[in-house]
C-alpha cells in the first residue's frame, strides 16, 4: 500500500513522500529551480558545469577519490541532471543506508568543495560532451532551432553551454551559484520507498538544521511572443532528412495537456497507431514517427518528428492525416485509446523513477493535478468533446512551424 504525503517545511523545502512498505529500496530526487533559464548571458553552461562538480567533493571529503569511495561504499546509485529549468540530485539506496546518504546529501548541497583542479577537469569533460552533441544531427537541429525560434530569449541557449562562456566560469561563480539557488525554499525533495515520512523529517532535522530559507528565485515565464521565427533549416550532408512539424500555443491548462497526451497516444503509440500505419506501413515514408509535447511555463510545444528520404511526400501525407483526424478519430476510437492510455500509464508508473519524474513535473510546473491518482481520475472522466476541442486548439488555431535538416533547403516547398 502506497501513502502519499505532501507539505512544506519551516525552511520552505517542499517535501513529497510516497511511502511503500513493500519497497526496500529508497529513491530520492532533490530538485532545484536552477537550470539554464536562470543563468547570466555571459555564463551560459554554469548550471551544467555545476551539475558535473556537485558530486565531486565536499568540505568534509575534499579529496575526490576519497569522496567517490565514501559514496560507493554505501552501495548507492547517485547522479545529477540539468535541464533548462532545473538542477536535480538523485540517489537510490537501501533503507539501512538512509542516515549515511542524508549526511552525504547535506555535504553536497550545503558544503560543496570546489578546487581549480576539479573545475578544469570537469570543464574539459563538458567540452567533450558538447563536441559529441554537436556531432549528432538531430541535436544540432534542435540547437539551431532554439537559437532561431527564440532569438534574444534565455530559452534559446542550450543547457550544455558554449566553449566561450564555459571558459569564463570561475570558482567564485560556482560559489555564488550555490548560495543563490541551492536554498530550501527553491527546492523540492521527492522520496519513494520504505522510509516513513516521520523518519525522513527526523533525518532532515538531524543533518539539515543549518539549511535556512533565503531569497526566492523569480519564476521564469515564456510568452507566445518569445517565438521569433517559425521555420528552421539546418544543412546536413545526407539523403535522409529530419522533419519536425511543431505547433505551439500559450495558456494551455493541465487538463488540456492530458487531453493532448491522449491525442498523441492515438497518433503514434504502438504499431497500430494512426501515423505509424499511414506513414510507415502503407507508404514506407519513414521507419518511425513520434508525437510528443514539451511544456515551458505558459507555453506548450507539440512536435511530430520523423526521418525520411522523401520529406515532401511525407510532409504532405502527415498534413493530410491531421486534416482527416476529426473523421478518423471517432467516439469508438476515443474509448479504446483512453483505456489503452490508462493501461500503459499504470505500467509506466509502476516504475519508481517515473513516479519521481511525475512529482518533479508537479513541483516545477506548480500543478493542481498533484497526484497520480488525480491524473488517472481526470483521464478516466475525459470526454470525446474535450479531446476534439484540444485538437482544434493546438493543430488548427495554434502557431505552426517546420524544422528540417538535410541536403537541400525545402522549407518553401514544405510550406505550400
């Protein structure tokens, strides 16, 4: 039996506990509103570089090799991740090691140790990571798309950073970043597993009593006006084109996003999906096709992506499929897809990492549908008419753009 407890502690830390007596392992996700959106222009990549250093050394264990052994001897898995709007510290460990992990976590968050040697090592590793990403055609397309679509906006800049800005980052920049962003009222702690919430609070009191509230980071909001260019082409010396139809709309509610998730299930989930059958099975235009949305505060992007040697034909067929969606997506299909989506998500949320990710999204987006059961309750009561309204809103009334990479710039022909 799982028991969910949510609340805010005196120091402003948001605590979300999913207690499960049948789960001996503990899964911990400490999330900060501290991603690339919050960086100064001259220091792009600071959040990502900090992520690389956060598990490197602490004041108690300044030797990186000693600290690595301290973590490894617990048998725990540890990692850190950065996105445009978050920095996350992740641990999974056995219940009997909880006290040791909380001590390590406190050291990482409150007493990090930064040395010039470690900074130079991780800076070199990040530059290797950037080179690898730039060699990936799909990632290069997204990098270029962000820069052109959001010119002049912080969201345009990639999480990885840039060589010229990373080289400017100093030890002082890292220290200031820690003081500004790694504060309890700018964080949420999500824990899944066999730890009672009272035990979690005891551990926080024991190790984090010196972690005090500070000035709250201002929330980042994105407006429709942030998009400055709809269509982007990137040269790639290949016969295979990467084609993305992108739709965006401001002021999309949580419930409308759930409805859009159901639409995407119909479009591309499984080999019986609408676009898979039309684009691959019947016409061999692509090996695979995906439809998914990303949501930034106040602005949603819906992307339908595929790779093809026949971009003009594939684009025409894709648009034809979307035009015929209202005829094809009947009430009968709606009932079947809704049941399919519920079943697949039940399986998805049986995995602890996916549960953590759900509550990560709840906190970073300040959701009202703040539990998995509320999500399923709304989905099970979602109506056909609500889904059709969302389809019209996104695909008919929303803004549309085309992202393309390949040997020839075909944007003008694709827009006809």
